[in-house]
C-alpha cells in the first residue's frame, strides 16, 4: 500500500440563488494499492472507498483511520480516500456534510485522471464519520433532486428556490446557504457516481433524543463518554437546536422515501454493547430494513464507544483486526458482484 496526500482547492459556486463564489480547501488522503502506479500504463480503474473519521465533528484527522485504510486497501484492492472535512465549532453543521458531498463530486469529476471506477463506491466512517457515511449520501441525493426539478404544468418554468415546492425534508434547512444551493461546481449536473455499500462504525444517528436519555438507557452508563464532552461536541456542531431534526444531521429521522432512494442496498452497521448509541443504531437498522435494505448489523460485545481507537498500547489489536478484516471482505465481495452485474 502506498500513501498519497492531495490538497484540493474546490471552487464552489452558489450563483443559482446567491450570485457568489466560495473557495475552500478540502484535503483528501489517498491510500492506494501497490499496483496503482501501473494504472497509468494499463488503464486499470479501481473501486473507491471514501472514509470519514470520528471525533464528534470537532476533533480528529483524516489519518486517524490509517490501519482501517491499510486493511481495506489490501483486501479490496480499492483506492481509499479519507476526507479532512471542516470541524466545529469554527465550522458547524452543515459544513461537514457538504464537504463530504464536495469530495464525492470531485472524485466523480476527476475519476479518469485518478483511475477511479465511480460505479463502485463504498462509504465508511466511524462515530461522527459513521453519521456522515449516511448523511452525505442523503444530502447528495437531495442535491440532485434540486438540480433536476420536475416540470411545471402548462409548460411553465419550474418554480424558483424562493417558491420551493419540494417536500419538507428537503426544505428543512432553508436558512443555510450550503443546504439550499448546490455546493458543487456548476458543471456538475449529472450524478454518475454509484454508492454500492456503506460501512458505518458506531454511528451517532439521533441528535433529537437528549444525551441524558441515551446515556441512561445504556447498559453501562459509566462507560459512556462524559457529559461535559458530549455536550461540547453537540453544541459545537449543532448550536441551532432546530437543525437537530434535519435528516442531514439525524439520519434516523429521514423520511423512508429518502432512505430508499439515497442509500445503497447493502449496508453494514457495527455497534458497541456499552455505547449510549447502541439503541438508536438498532432502531435505525429496523427503519432501513423496512425500506428493503440488506442490513448486516453487529453488536460488538463488552465494548464501549470507539473501542478500536483506544490509545492503550496494550489494546487487543488482533480482536479489532478480526472485525476490520470481516468488513473489508464484505466490501470486496460487493465490489466484485457490482463489477459482474
């Protein structure tokens, strides 16, 4: 496996409704198979894994999941791209979500030069990144619904954004420029990228339910993250409490129709027995199954939130790798099946 870091300067246009240009930088860390350099001669295209790190949307780096990246790259022979999304409190919701969307659209637009097969994309994430593994595809789908509005009767032009007739869940965040206009370059009008699976590790899925309720229904509340830390994370990322019911913040509250359309059939959710997020993960699995999704869920016994990211030098890395290897093998199989279909 080789490692490359690419610093992207993405030019983001809002001219559909705000007539302004926003420039931002998103850093993408690339982990590539050993034979990747030969692709320039052979023309080989690689499946893509896009990853979002954890850290409560406030801390963490794209390199935090390097061991996961190595295992995934070795097993799947895919290009692994870890996104350095913007962090709260300097960049609260919806910045992280839209950075994820911009990263996906950048990969689509530059797939040829990067030798990527964008018809085979898997999204992965841990904790807050596990949230983004779902919220980014939801946002991506809604974005392209906005770019391709239905025709109005009698040949009239489609309604403008100020007369928005979209469903409520698409208009929920109307106060946010990033969620009411395209954050992608204006040349991106067609979505060719296909997400074939999602692997989400102990995701936070419900910001509506108070933390104290979630903590108290945990099997071992004392093993949960401390209240001072979770409050800091939540208030930094979602200072406006009205945003917490948005499907792009709390995927568990997304309408069934959006879940059905935006998410792939094959979904993997790993939860931890001693995590306050266990129950919302289990409830989300039920929601997804009602939409006909093929959900493989697993509760990791006697483990607390982010058990695999412990800084303890004596942690059982072998046990962690067992789960990583199994998940990567499922991803490899789906990539193979997608290629054959």
